């Protein structure tokens, strides 16, 4: 099932996961979706390109190919809310971030369809995370799981005003050693970009589920504004000059966290 994701293996203590990179809605499901949903606007566009530098850090890079409108890999398969009491999107979102319907009338997936999608699309990505983390842990006492995300900078349905450029999430410090967290926030603070740690975004399901700092797995989510590297309007073009401007900061954040992880060993 490797058509569900792309995987580039490295041997460094770093797994870079990009669960919302996918843009594919399978042919057998397309008739269910609205025209607006078929533009897959809520994709974490181009993050494989933006993070290509991670290869030089020995990263293993895992990127989803299926759209989050098929199933959201960063939600629990039980579909419990990530942020109880706040508006958030679920396992099979029925509204886009802007509140438009994802499905045509009568086509919202029922519980059985959601479970079919969990088995077919969700589980293989998670099984791959488990396998790759285990492989890296055989070589390294401590490893870094970096969850790479990006989102439109203004989405009134989900948050007030403009999001800070860099949103670091570690579940209020629980998913990574303090020295790893400090390396990431120090790098953000050195940059010219606005940033916050554990604000609106504290880390989604993948960050929370696989983090085990006491067991050598340190997880950090970075949710970043798409305005920092791309055009947020269709056709969602990558903007190389903006991207090249923020890449040194990203490299500093990921590289700093990696150095801190290695120093723990
Ligand atoms: Zn995302």
C-alpha cells in the first residue's frame, strides 16, 4: 500500500511526518465530494519541498498522498475531538476550514464508511510511523518525531485574527524533553517570524500518540502559516523567494531540536 504515502529513508535520529500533504481523492469516492472539496484547499501544500533540507540531516521523510478530506491521519481513529470545546475538524471532515460542505447531499460517510477508511487509508500510515520509529530507535537512544503542518493564516472559523507564523506544539511540554523544546523556541526567537509555543495548536494526534520522551521519542509539531512560503489563494503556488527566506529558520528549529536529542543520548 505504498501508494498511500511516500517514504524516503535516512539513518539519522529524525522522522519527519507530513500527514496532510496528500491531495488525492480516490476515484471510487470522488462522486461524493462537492466541487469546492475537490480543490482540496485545506492541504498542507508543498511541505515536502519546503522541508527538503531535512534529507541533509539524515531524516526519514514520510508524506501522505491521500487528502485529509478522505481521512485525517492526525486525528484518533475513534474520532474523539482533539480540542474539546473548540471548533476543530474531525476524522472525516464534513466541512472545510471555511465552513463549506465537503460532501454532496446524502454522501457524508457513516460510521461503517469511516471505519473502512481507517482500515484502508489511516492504519497503513500509522503502521509505517511505528515501524520507522522502531528502526531509528534501534540505532539511536533518542529520536525526534517532527510533525510538519501548515495552514492558511486567517481562518475565522478556527481561530481569531492572523495566526503567528510559527506555532510550536508539544502538549504544554509533555511530548519532548525540556532541552529539545528550548532548542526549538530559541531558534524561533532568533528569527524575524512571529511565533508561539502551545497556543491554539498544541500538537495533534500523531504528536500526542507517539511521543514518549522517557522512552527516547521526542515529538514536536510545527504548524506554520502558509503565507510564509506560498500563495494562500488557488492554485496555491509555492513562492520560492518567501520559502528560501524561512528555510534557514526551519533548519535552525529542526537542526537545533536534533542536536538536543543527540545530546540526551
Ligand atoms: Zn496539517
